[in-house]
């Protein structure tokens, strides 16, 4: 399979406790509970935008066919979206950036590690991607520990760089697909 196979229909990935899946308008009530919470944007590089403050806006535009993924992280028991993740900034079908965000009450329970492991494995097993990378504010200790737990390597430090819309010091983490 290749990234091109997921342009229209995005993957659904199941783990022990989670389902990583495309979000729909039926997820709006769950998204409304946590997306506007400014505390989850402390190290995100920007505050909540219009769509985070009003999740119904996420479903008003017709989605364009793209290779990137934006998936909801839902609990297997109730299928309620508790976070989201991205595979984006895809370059030459070879490398992409990854980001994970969880609702405040769901942080520290291993959901981030479980979802990051699952999306990383999926990308390396079912697409041609060979490198996944992330930018992490150095103050976000929980995030960089999660990436390390998932086998990502700290490749460097950007001092006073621009991460999304924020000037800060941030680490570059990456994981490479193992040689076959």
C-alpha cells in the first residue's frame, strides 16, 4: 500500500484501548468538551483557533483529497474522541511530521504513547514513509518522554526558532523505518 491509497479513504487503526479514525460531525459534542481548553495549547505553538473553539466548523467545508491524515483518537469502549493526531508536511512520500494532542483529563494515561506507536507502525508498514519527525517545545517534558518511549530519537535543539506561531526553544525528534 502507499500514501496514495489513503487520499480519499483514511485508515482506521485499532489498538488495545483506542480507535484512531477519521472524525465526523457526530464527534462535535466530544470535541466541544476539550478542544477549546486553552491549557492543552501551552506547548502547541499556537492557541485554539476558530475550529478548536467551534468544532462544528471542522465539518462545514468539503474535505479535499490529500495524503496527510488527521485522525481522532477515540476510546474503544465508547468511541468518544479524546484527542487527535496528524501525519502532515509529507515530503516526497518519504518523510512526514507527526503530532499528537489529548484532552487534559486523558493525559498521563498512556493514550498518547499507544496512539503514537500505532500511527508510527501503520506509516512504516502500510506506506512508503521512511522518516517521521516532530517538533517539541523543550518545556513539554511529558511529550518528549512519550516520543522517546516510542523509539524516537532526539536529533537536535533549535534555539529561539519558530514553532508554528511561537518563538521558543524546541527539540527535533525523529524515527526512521528499520532497514528491511
